[in-house]
C-alpha cells in the first residue's frame, strides 16, 4: 500500500506509532549520567545556614565555647568584574566556622584590600571578614 492511498487518520496513526516506537527504543538504551552532585557538595553549599550570626556573646541563648578564629574572603579577580562583596566574605567565614564544628559566629569586622596592597595580585581587590566561631547550646 502506498502513502498516496492512506487517509489522514491513517497517516496520523502511522506517525504516532512511529513516534512511539522511536521513543520506546530510545528509552531502552541504558546510559550512565555523571554529575558533581554528592552529599559533600550539598553539605558544603548549605553549611553557612547552620551557623547563626550573633552581635556579641551576651546574645547567646545558652552555654557556649569558643572554637576558634575564622575569616572569609571574597575576591574581585579582574578590574572589570563585580567588586568584592561583604556578604560573600561573611558567608565564606560562616562556612569556615561550620567546618570547625561551630554553630554560631560573632563578626569582629571586615577589611577591604586593593590590588596595591596585595603582593600576589591574584585579586584586583578583596574583602576579608573576621569572626570568632562558637559552639552554643540551645540554638533553634
């Protein structure tokens, strides 16, 4: 039977069956997908959210122990790129505090550094934020 003698419904049915056959045959092939998604990436990405920022030690809701000093940096790699961001530097400090086992941080300050002050010149400018990392009881 040639295509000339098929009705419109028959042509649609033929195309539908061909499409289904192609779709099913493509699903039958087993392939492996490799991604960079793993538990370590997720815990690293969300770790700053596990560290609460406090203004000072008097604001802690329970007993506490200082774990150590931390810092976070945000770098402006080239002059034409976005300037360094204080929020990103503080987020990096929180991430570093989490890696030490802290659940709280008190920031002592941030400093902006320009390329004239940086010997390695890996950054055009950067912001570095400093803080104290704590383990505090009763943080919600």
